[in-house]
C-alpha cells in the first residue's frame, strides 16, 4: 500500500530527527530554500544540554531552565523536556552518535552560562551541529526525499481548513505544489532580521510568516535572545564565539582591562545570556571596546577548531588572547504556538524546533537547550504522526484558492535597511518611542496581509515575510510593559510579576496553556 506523505519544511536537527523517526511509516519529503546543510543547526558550536553526568540531577536542569527563562514557561512542559531529553540523549549515545569523550572514554560534559552542573555534550569540539546533522542524515533511508533551493511561499488549506500542502517557488520563479497528509514547519528562527546575528543569513522568519498567513497563532514574539559574544571586526559581527569558551575560563574585559562582569552577577561571565549581553552592550554604548580574554585556555585550537578557523580567517592572533566581541541576535523564544507534540491551531499543520513557541524556553532559553528541544520534539511529533496515519486524502481536489488577492508590485525596502532598523529599535534594549518609530516605518510600506505572491519574485516574497515578522515582534515588544529575559525595556526596567507572572498563571489555569496573547491578522490581541 502507498504510504501517506509528510512534508517537512526546513532541514535542521528537529526536521532530521522527525524524518528518521517516521521514515518507515511515511513517505517523507524535506523542502528547504537553501542547501540541506544551510541551517542554524549545522552552525551550532555549543552542544546539547542533558542531565546525564554522575553528579547531575534532572531537577537541577529543570530549575536552571526555569530560572534562565524567568519563570515564563509552562513548568510541566519543561519537566517533560528534561526527562524526555535525558532519554533521547542516552538513546543517541547508545546507538553511537559521535559525542566527544574524555581520555577515559567517558562523555566529556562542558559548562555553559546559567547551568549549575557540567552537562553540555559536544561533537568535534565546537562543531556539534555539523557532526550531529551529518550523523542524522546518515540514518535516513531512500524513503526521505530532499528538495533543495525551493522556497515555500504559501501553505495550502482544504475546504475544511486543514493544511494539505505547500506552494513553492525557485530562483527561476517556477511554482510547484506539493500535497501531504501532514505539513511540519521546522524552519528555525529569525536571526536574519537583524544586522548582527549568529544565524545563517537566510534564517529570517519564513515559517512564522507562512503560519501566520495560514491562520496559526503566534506567541511571545518579543522574547529574543542576543548572544553576548559574536566576533566584532571592522564595524560588524563575524560569527559566534561559543559560550563554551567562557565555560573553559575566558573572561570579559574592556579596553581599560577591567573585568566587566564583576559586581554585575555572581556567576560573572557565566551569568544568563541576557545579563551578559546587556552588560557588553552598555559598555559599548559608553564607548568602551569589549574583549574575550582567552589567554588562560590551554589547547584552544584543539578544543575549538572551528572558532580557531574563524580567527585565522579574520587574522586574529590566538596567542595574543584578546578577542573583540559584541552581542548579536541568536535565538527566538517565541514563535508558532504549539502544544506538547507540536500541533498548531491549524489542523494538519505542525511546528517544531526554534520556529515553535512550545512553552519550554519562556523569556530566555538556557544555553544548549535548543538542540535538545529539536531532538525531543522530533521524536514526540514522530510518535504522534505515526498514531494518526493519514490525515486526509485527495487534497488536490479540495484545495481552496484564495480569491481577490492583489499581486505584490513593489519591493518595499532593502533587507539591510530593515535589519539595521531592527537592531537599533527592537534590539537588545527597547523603549516605547523607538519601537513606535519602527512600527510606523513598517506601516509606511504598502504591504497588506492579502498579497498574491504568485507573480512576486523570491526576493519580494522574502521581504514581505520579513515585514510580517518584524511587525509581529515590534507589536509584541510594545505590549510587554516590563523587562523579562530576552525582552529588556529601558522604560520598564524591572520584571513585573504582579501583572505579568500572575497573568500567565491565571491563563494557564484557565486554558491549560501558556498563551498570554496571540497575533491575528494585522492586530495583536491581548487575552487577559
Ligand atoms: C554557544 O555555543 O554559545 C551557543 C549554544 C546555544 O545557543 O545553545
């Protein structure tokens, strides 16, 4: 009997883990707008957090995760993530995934910011993403088909409102449609919306825009993590310097030689990321240069081969040990609202990995919990889909074309302009006037939420999607009148538990979900 189809959009860790989980039961098609390995996952230097060390405990990893996320999570989902994560990692270790070991053959477990124990697994030193992606790719059979360099530009729904496929476009402008029993978005985050980012430049929120246009709910779009240490050269950032480098003892100093994290947080350089990033940002705003002092790390090149390559490409001396750094956009905690297996509110449409707001990261993600999330939700959604089997059939007869849509006839703006504005107005530190300036600039462009993308170029579609996601982030940032985790407001500098945490708890009790607000068409509604 012919197997039902699954479409997975995106090719990072969550996508590949799902594909291998379901490949015996489904015919799986992975679609990516780039090459299979052009993902954030592939770039990941830092590793995967799991409480598998002898002196570690599930409860400690759980508490560290809640603290980093500033208690904005759904606690039961965090608990399940850590428990399932431990099992998923143990299974990967058992089947021979290439995790680094120490001289005695034990897994070597590194330290990263805001963790209370050594629990970070790595592969190939600082090449965890690359090694793991290659490992997962090696486990896929011929039942998994890859389509590269086709951008998904629309999610298709049938006359019952069930997502039943996607429309794609390639660089030549050819449109193709693919039908499926289930459609999974695993398109990662939004780093490409900012001028400074650790992300693959193509990762600019497509999945969120697609889902939004298809009627899916999005949440927590204001919570964006800025990584403290991106290499800073010639007025721009040049890739990530993993937190594992600080875990190995690197310190942060300014051009006066002062250790800038002293008297800021008891964890110093290993404080939660938003605290370190804000400190570096403030120092730079005050005219100070900031450096990572790596002089005390022995065997740097052996421990961090890909970072060493980055340094030599930029002609930076490891021996001198002073590496110029600046923060940049790293991870989106919000996204498409999903339940514990990755279902969205649109039947037939799922989201896993960074594109999803699954409720496990809260206001700020604990370092190295993201690959863990991708691996866990890949398995969970896989098991769920296997139970479901085929969702609906003969979609091609049922697909409803949306009428009365006007073709996009303009470019709107150049991507670099949006990225610079996002960095300035919706970046590490935000305030009302600047957020409104950006919102008004966005509104001055004549996009609507009813554009017909068929005749638009891939570049126009990309800009249109960037506009949508930028709008959602800015509206969300305006709405949250407090500072929490990855959302820092200079006009509301404190966490306001009285209003915001209480609101979360009441809503969770009422609705049994994390949903504080969601976006619907061109409006952000607050449900509280
Ligand atoms: C890093 O290596 O610093 C990044 C790891 C992560 O974001 O989880």
